[in-house]
């Protein structure tokens, strides 16, 4: 029996497509599993066209995955580590976990070489994730109890997450709150958008740290953690993140990636119950581009 909990990054697509992507098996194999009653969603038999939602629990019998996640020796910027968890500073350009067509060179491959992680299918240890081209702090669980505790904190919105972003344009007011629901872009399902259709509430608070040459350096504090939330919200209000090739103005300065850095993370330790908070410096590539606008 394999148990998968759907996260907000992979929701709102058909069950058969979701399973093809997550299990790396053929569509015919997925269809057979569903037709023979070997797939339950929230303990119920469903059809292949069922749309998976966040926190759906999918139970699968008789699954043989086509690949095994292999550990790989790589440099890891570990900010903190104990017997329960790791706080790691991810560089821009690194994918967090393996996915279809991308089975090596991910953060999970390196973490599995470093230590044992919680058992979470194709995403061992990963409590939450940040985009490939976003840098910054990430929480990783080393056992199932820690994983459950940290996931619950994220779900209950008690994890503190602060990001630094450089956006196009001058924001004249000092602070702001963007309260706009996010769902799949109806024109391009690989993208997210502010929409009322099959969306979830999303709230981003921001304050201006510095006004530059036709750009603003801001701090963003997330109340929710939707896919591409800051990138989508800043585009929505007319201040897209600089160097964002998907949601930005398409003018990319270099290959660094979007100017978005997960700078601070705070949480209650699963074992000690003490509040812990960690901070990270802006990457030198981020600073180099930032200086271009000063």
C-alpha cells in the first residue's frame, strides 16, 4: 500500500495525470489501477477524471515505481541540523525533489546521501518547497514525527516565512497586503494566476525596504503558501519580480533566476517545542543584480 497526500503545488488536475506524473508509470498502468479499484481517494473509489485537491489522501495498491531515488554526493549549505530536522539554504537553480524527467541533481538526492530522511514517497524529507530558481531557507524532516509536526504548523499558518524580492517599478506606499485567490491559469496549466475559478485564498503582506532606479526592494511575509504565490501576486498588482521569465517582463538580466530569496524561517521545534528562527544572507548573484539598480 502506498499513501500519497496531495499538496497545493500539484492539485487541481485529473487523477490519472497526477498519478502518471507522481509515480512515473504509464497512463495505461494508471488506468488499470483505477479500473480495478486499487486506487482510493479519501477512502473512496473514484474515476480517472476525478480532480485531485489539496490534502486529498490517495491510497494505491500494487504499485511498482519505474525509478528509485538515488543518493548523490553534493555540496549542501546546512544552516542547522539535529536528530529531527535540517534547515538548508538552497541556491537558485536547484530543483528541490525528483519529478518526471528530472530524477537526479535535486536537493533530495544530495540530502539522501547526507542522512536518513522521513518517508514521503518521491519527496522524502520535504515538508515544503521553493521554486527551482528561488533561493533560500527550506525545512527538511529527518523522521516521520518531525515531518508531521512541521507539516501541521505549515497547515495552521504558524510557520514564519519572510522573503526578499526585487520588483519592477517604484512602490509609493510603505506597506501593503495582497489578498487575492490563486489557481491554475486557464490558458496555461503550468502557470498560476489570480482567479476565482478553482482557486484557494492567498495572502501576501509586503513592505518596501528600499526604492531604487525603477525598482523596489521589498520584504514579503506569507500568510498562505500557494504555488508561485509571491511571483503571481506581485505581477497582479503591477510590480513583477525582476528576472522572472514566467511572470515577469521577460527581460532577463542573466541566468541567475528570479530575484526572490527565502530569507527567514521560524517554527516550533517538533521535539523541544521551542521556537526557532533562522536567517540567511542574500546570495552574491542577487546582490550583484541588486547593485545594478542602485
